[in-house]
């Protein structure tokens, strides 16, 4: 049995879980805070105390899924040489994005419809991806296989280069074998750039 | 005064010009073949003789604008060394895409809404962009500044790497200075990749 006085954090997580279900069933455009409240047996006012708008709710769901992704990526094997590591991470990232868009199609709706609103999760996502590539580049430099003077600039360019295997606009209607080939071709381009000793 | 019997090609061009105007005014979703016919003072049946659907019409407009873009790009100065040429072409391409989306916002609608339909112009666009980069890479190899074993694969990866400065999803809401920096950073990544002598 639930304790009558629960922590705000637990309520927040419970609201997010239910919002994910409601968004999955009805789509974001067809959902409202009231729908989420009703599904929880809560008053809309109670949900509003935690999330001031549907966009804030969508934003928080994205944040949570980005944090999950970042945690999974950190758990990946880091023993490989840098160029192999880049290949593994790129394919893993692509698989995670594909899985997310498959199990939660409202994520695509969020990206396409709500991209006009400034969502904190958008910036957080950019940081996560660029930070990920910055870490890979640093690892390669430390082991003398990568050369790079400006890691932040290079990480941004690398993140941009991988967009067609991460963004749903390019991802969802492309056959899997084509995606795998494309991913390998971009990995190869990025690896020969990072391995160019003249860029030292 | 118009000659009563005109060539099919002229009628086709006239329909395309008017369709561009109608699409600009009403958007693609709000336009029909009937609207275009009415604006031309033609019967819808006459328009249908040339274009069997609104999508076919949109496709033909895209084709024409891709051909114009390709012609403009071919006229660009080719006297620069390959790495500078890549930089010029990338910035020029970005400027052309920005201009197209600004003067013809229905192009964005076409890309976003009609991307589920198989349009011949989509394939033609991919060929144009990849062919452009293949030409630049070949030029660099001929002048001994670029190294590349598999030109088609490398061209595909380079085209993918530049997507965030060409596709409206990334283009239309990004400030100009940020776009210029991003373009330069991707050019730098691609140039050091193509200049890596180890990729010979």
C-alpha cells in the first residue's frame, strides 16, 4: 500500500511514466495534462504543480531518456583502440536511437513538431553527443592514434557528420543494411580525419 | 500574342511556373491541381495531361530547381586548390539552400510532408550532391592534395557530413553566424580526412 505522504520526486517519476504511456497511445498532439492526470487518478492541478505545460512534460521525458542513453554509453567497453571504439559507439548510438523511435514514436513527433519550442533537453542532448565524441577523441589523442588541436570544434563537426544515422528524419525510412553501410562510411571518414598526423 | 498551337514543353514550363506561385501562396497542403489550372485559365484535365498528381507537380518543381542549382555550381570558379574549393562550394551550397527555403518555403513543406512519397527528385538531389563531392575529391586527387581509394563511398560520407548545413530541419532556425562556423568546422573535418596521406 502506498504511503499517503510521498516524496515529490516519486510523484514526478510517476507522472513521467504515465505521460510516456499516454503520449505513446494518443500522440503528443492528441494528449493533454488533463489526460495524464485522469490516467493517474490525480487532479490536473496536482500534475501542474510538477509540470507547468505539456511541453515541460515532454521535455522532462526527453531529459530522462537522454540520461539513460548516456549511462548505457558509459557502460560500453572502452578497452578497444580509439578507431574501433568510435565505430562501436557510432553503431551503438544508432541502435539506441532506432530503438527509442520504435518503442516511443512520440519522440519523433516531439522532435518534429515541438522543435520550434526551446526545450532544455535539446541543448542537453547536444552536450551529451558532443561530450561523447570529445571523450573518444581525447582517448585517441592520449593513446597517440588521433591528432587534434581543437577538441570542442572537432567534436561538433563529428557530431554533425553523424546526424544522418541519428535523426529520425533520415533514420526511420531507411533500410537497416543501408544505415549500417552509411554508418561505416561516416566512421571511416571521421577516423581518417582524426588519424591525420598533419592535424597535430 | 501567343501562338494557338504551342509546344508541350512550353505548356509544361508554364504550369510549373504557376504551380510555384500557387504553392508559395497557399502552401502545398492547401493547393490542388484545380487551383493551378484555375490560376492558368486552363481546364484541370489539361493540367492532368502533363502532371498526373500534385506530388508529380511538386516533384517536377524540385527537379527543375535542382538542375538550376547544379548549373550554378558548375559555373563556380574551379581555379582554387582542392581544399579551398571544398570550402567555397560548401558555403555556396549552404547559401543556395537557405535562399531556396526563404523564397520558396513550400520546398520545406515538400521535404517534410512529402518525404514519405518516393519522389524522383529526391534521388536526383542525392546524385547531384554526391556527384558534386565526387568531382571535388577527384580534382584533389589529380592535384595530389587529396587521397582516397573509394571515391563513391567517400562522397556519400562527405554528403552526409554536410547535412546539417543543407537540410531545412537544421537550417531554418539556426542563426547565420552559427551556420557559418558549423560549415567551416565540417569543411575542416572533411579536408583533413581527404588530405590524410595514410588513406592513399
